[in-house]
C-alpha cells in the first residue's frame, strides 16, 4: 500500500478493488501462506458442510417417510424412531461443530490478513511466522466483537420476525398487503446489510485499535459515515460472488444427481478455488475500506506509531492506542 494517507480518501469503488488486488499480487507470498494455512481450510469447511448437511438431512427425511408408513407400536416403528432421534442428534452436533470451526478459522483469517496489511502499510518487515505468532492474541479481541455483533443480529432478526408476523396477522395477504410486506422485507435487507458492513469494519478496528466489542462497533459506525455508498457497493459485490458460488455448488454438486461423478468433482473443485479467492479478496478489501474511511475523516494514522505498536515483543501483541492511531486531524 504505497499510497499516501491523504490520497486514500479519494478511492472509489473501482479504486478500492484495484488497490486490494494490487496488495494481494504485490505480496503474493505472504498471502499465499495465509491462504494455505487458514483460508483454504475455511473454504473446505464451508463447502463440505453443505454436502454433509444435505446427506444427513436426506437420510432423516427418508427414515421419517418410512416411519409414516410403519404401524405405530410395532418393534420396527420403535427402532425407526430411535434411529431418527439419533440422526437428529448427529445432525445438530455436526452443525455445532461446523459453526465452531467456521468461527475459529474466520476470525483467525481476519486477524492474519488485517495484521499483514497494517505491516505492509507501515513498511514493516513481515513474515508468516510473525503473523502466526500474533494472530492468536488478536483473535481474542475479535471474539468479543463477534459476540456483540451476533447479539445485535439476533435481536434485529427477532424484532423483524415479530413485525412480519404481526403484519401478516393484522393485514392479511391481499395484493396491497403483499406489496407492504415486500417493502418491509427490502427495508429488512437494507438494515441487515448495514449491520453486516459495520460488523466487518469493526473487525478491522478491533485488530488495529485499542477498542473492541461494542466500542469497536460504535467506532466502525462512525467511520463508515460518508463512505457508505462505496462500502456497500463493495460489500454487495462480495456477497453476490459468495452466494453465486454457493448456489453453483449446491446445484452442480450437492443436488446434481443426474450429473456424472467426474463433472460434480470438477464443479466442486472450481467452486473451492473461487471461494478461497473471494474470501481472501474480501478480507483485504475490508481492510482497505478501513484506511479509506480513516483518510476520509482526516484521522491521520502515524505510520511510525502504528509500526511500533504492531511489534511483537516476547510474544506479546500490543494493540494500537487510539491516541496514536487517531492523532490530530490533518487538513487537505
């Protein structure tokens, strides 16, 4: 990242995409190592979860269908009921294990990429070994921010669900009512995208500043003001790519029983290759957006101070103090 701080505020949609690609290609060695160690497992876990969940759920549906045609009270009925109960237990245990590993690798990947870009920004010597030694300590801060974000998303969805339920109960499902529900759903999506965007930027704040949790979310919310349009545009492009890969994997691998095994394997490999690239690019882009937002608000990041606080001393990660990262505002 060889641009001056003052120049970053002028980066638009294509400028952020170009800068993100430039960082990845300029430092391909370190990002390749991070990808192999963290992002590849993350991508594999995500795609494998889709396939395995489908297999487990189909087994449950088949056994449930057989149970419906089995006479109640018979030994066969009791045996099938026990099998279905066991299958549901396995299904939910698998889901719990999946979300645990997904969370771990997501936060570790975020920590590694954000820390690496901060070192690049300050022209500080960086190595994969140094990144890995810092990541576990940064990761702890990200957990707190994640828990706060998860709580906010949960409350938001509960409130939205209650409002949709009350709307259907009191308005009905006529033509006008359906139109109102569509408008409400669009507003819900807009709010969800906004919360997700603040959440992702707060992850970068948690790594580079001395705030995390709800304070990081508040800081992220303040930073994103003024650059909302370009940030949302980048975020939506990444989401569309992510959803597109998921849909192709589901239709071309998970549900494509009519296709040959070779074709399904080929589609699966293609989705895997695309997915880890999208994840890496997304993590780099959200960090670039952070620096763009800091520049836009004239919050000058002193490179020497940032470099000092990124140093690993006796294995301890020292987070950047707000007074160092948010010095006197510079004027363009």
